[in-house]
């Protein structure tokens, strides 16, 4: 039976991340020779090579691919153990890895992140802006602690914590808003702009507008955008129309407020929440994050009397 030290796990994962011995060594605060020797020693123990050293960058062998996931699980469980010990002793510290979808990141993070890092200086917050699919994948392989996404995902390996529900509004640059609300039937699909495939908000807007049963745009421009900010700009210059979530229109200087229309009831909404792995143990971090987000969102979000939640997928 072979054994591996926690340091060796760190070395292997650092090399898998960087693909370079020098960068991996710097990441682990050891010399390159130490890191190389310890990884080679473990490879000799288990009887196969984890890395193909002939490729640039250095890559995993098929055997290494099979091993790396479990090493990440072990590291994450070690972090969980450390967190439990700190919580028992009343200490707050460590690293918290957060994934957040692009359709919420630029409108939510500036509202709370700076205060969060100032209030908890002993916690390192590492934030990645990526799609829901990538967030789920990284949570399952323990590269992320928590995701901020549109829920429900209904994945048995994940736990979900609801944060808030926000309504969708119409942004129509060809009209000027008045007291009238906008009906879904009023949306001109030939002027409708969407985010690129892979974003859950695209699926939600498609569901709201029932695009699968109607004719879509026949314009001679196809622009795949993963950013709401870019989407807004193209809607403006093309006299287009799109649907935007409530948080994205609050104090947004890119928007002409006279072109924003509320939707008739029942208003379509999306639910934003936190997702973690079912074995997640950093419960204090989760509570801290949920509390801080709740404080800033309650000042902006006010749901209509009648609404319906649109699923992300």
C-alpha cells in the first residue's frame, strides 16, 4: 500500500494547474528540485507516471487523469477538516473560492465585495466569473467552494441556498416608457438580442418569449456576447430590444431609463442562490456570504404582486 503526504498532494496539484515545474514550485514556496523530487518519488511508489514531461506545457497522462480528481477531493476534505478545527476554536480565516455567473457578477459584486474583504481581513476571497456549467463542474471536483447562480439546478450532488428573486424587464430602445406595462406578445422577435449559448439567462429569456415556437431574427449580424454590458450596447446601436434582470438596471449609466418597461403580471423572474457540494463544510463562510448579499439586495429588489419563476435550464 502506498502513502502520500499532504505536501506531495499540493505539489502534484500545483503542477497540474500550471503545467510548469518552475511555476508550480513558486506556487508551493519550495525549490523546483524539491517539488520535482517529491512528485517523482510518489510516481515511483504507485508504479506509473502522473505527468507527461515531454509536452509543453506538462500534461497529465491517462493514469494521471484518473488520479487527479481524487487528489483534489482529498485536498478539499483536508481543508474542510482545517475549517472545522478553526470553527471549534472560534477562529475565522482561510481561503474561500467563489464562482459567479457573468449575468450577475458586474451588478452584484461591487455592492458587497469591498466591504466583505475589509470586514474579514483573515479570509482570502478568490472569485471566478464563469458560466453555470463551469461552476458546477469546478464545485464537483472541489476547485470551487460555492457558486452564485440562477437556481434551481436540481442536482443531487449539490446543495442550494436561495438568496433573492428578481424580475425581468424589457429594454426597448425604439420606444419611450410610459405608464403602460409591456406584454410578452408585444416583443418584436426580429429585434430581440440574446446572450450567447451556454448562459442560463439566454435559456430563461427564450422560455419567456417562447422562441422555440416563433420566428427568430433574420438580421445579417450574429454577435455572440457573454456579457450583459456588451449586450446593452448592441441593443442601443441597433434600435433593438432585450430582457434584463432587475439588478442590472439599478443605477446603470449605460441604460436610458425611458426605454425600460415593466412586464405585465404574472411577471417572469429568476431566482439567484448559492450552490455548494453536498459535502461542503465551510458553513461559516456560507453564512457570511449569504448575509452580506442579503443586506445589499433587499435595498434594490421589490417583487411584483404576481410573478412566475423561470427555470435556468
